[in-house]
C-alpha cells in the first residue's frame, strides 16, 4: 500500500512539473507579446532633449542667415560700387561736357579773330596758321606732313607770325588743355561704364543670392536630418530604456504570477495526493471489512461445523485442521445435495 502511494506521489509530481513548465512557457509568450506591443513609441510621447534640438535648429538658422547675409552684403557692396562708378561716370560726363564747351568756346574765339582781322578762310595766312597748329597741337587724327608742307614749315620758322596767327596759337594752347581734360573724361567714363557692365555680368554669372539661398536650404535640410537623427537616437534610447523597464517589470510580474500559480498548483497537487490517500484509506477499510466479514463467516461456519460434528458424535476437540477440512467438505457436499433436493421439490410443485 505504501508503494502504491509513493507511485501516485511520483506521478503527481511529474504532472505538476509538466504543468509548471507549460505555464511558464505560456507566461513567457504573453510577456513577449506585451513587450512586442509596447515597443511602438510615438515621438510626441518621448521625453526628448528639446534644448539640444532647439540649439541645433538655431545654429542651422544662424548659419543659413549668415549665407544670405554674406550674399546680401556682397550684392550690396556690388550695388554700392555700381552706384559709385555710375556717379563718377556722371561726374566725368559733366567734366567732358564742360571741356567740350570750352573747346567750342576757343574755336568760336578763333573764328571771331579771323573775321575781326579780315582773314579769309582760303588765304595763305589761314593755311599757314593751320599748318602751324598741326605741328604744335597735333590732333588724334593728324596726318604726317608732305614734303612741300615740311618745306613751308621751315620757311615759317624763319618768319615772324602775324598777330592773328599768334593769338590763335595762344588760344590753341588753351584748347589743347581742354582737349586733354575732355579726353581724360572720356577715358574715365569708359572705364566706369566698363566696370559697371563687368560687375553686372559677374552678378548674372554667379547668382550669389540664389547660391546663398540654396546653401541656406542645404544647411536647414542637413540640420533637419541631424535633428531627425537626434530624435531617432533619443527615441531609440528611450525605447531601450522603456523596454528594459518593461522587461524587468514583466519578469517580476511573471515571477510573481509564476509563484502564485506554483502555490495554486502545489495546493492542487496536495489536494490530489490527499484525495488519493483518502481513497486508498477507504479501499483499505473496505478490504479490511471484507476480510473481517470473511473471517467472521469462516468462524461461524467453523462453529457450525464443530456443532454438526459434535451432533454426529465426533470428537471435535481433538480433530486437526485436515480432518476439519474434510468434514467441512463433506458437509458442503451434503448441503449441496440438500439444496438440489429442495430445488427438485420446487420443480415438482411447479
């Protein structure tokens, strides 16, 4: 009976162990499922480091503004230079106009002298004056002298000049000053205009403002990517931290639940073992009762046998077990015959 009880205990322990393993595996799967669901994180729920993100955005904005500001300053300087060159060109134009007016004034004075002195335009005196003017005040388009003109110049060098010629040559000296000033003004005007044209062409060629805007956009785009990476990095750290906390909490919860289930399972096993013991005790009691009843029946039968033997005049006190058994067997057969006879009588009555 004790062996049977131990077998039941062993079987109960094995069943309890398998149940615990299945329960633990189920808890692990549920915990993993919860962890899987909890790994979804919304950026709005994250405790992001807003100071670093704001600082990076401000740095990018400052850099982008610097690009635009530099381009603006460069363009502004170019505009100022253009305006300055244009102003200087206008000033030189006024200078040119002033000197051209002086030149025209000198020519008018010479014409007045010619008419005042009564010199004809095709006279030898006028031709000699023009030849001297070409020698002393050669113009931009003055041509060389012919052999005849060269001989005439040599002759004029040996002769005194007329008052008209002398005064005209003096006016030519003045006119030459104005001619030089006018030419300088023309040169300056051309230089300033060329500089303005070059700067305008250079601006169209390099597109500083457009390039600056593009650079600013690139800076902001790069900053956006960096900020996004910062958010993702912090989100990842937060997810890892949250996941670790949730994992530890889930493990703790699973351990507590496992301990609780183990207690329940242990109570269940104890109950099953107790029920098994009760059942075995009841079975033992039933077996003991049956054995007792059987012994009681045997005792009654033996007492009856002894009585029958005594009635038959047998010495029951000295009879051994074998004799008692033989007598018992004979009596049983006699009882059987008696029962058969009773059955025959029953049949006859029927």
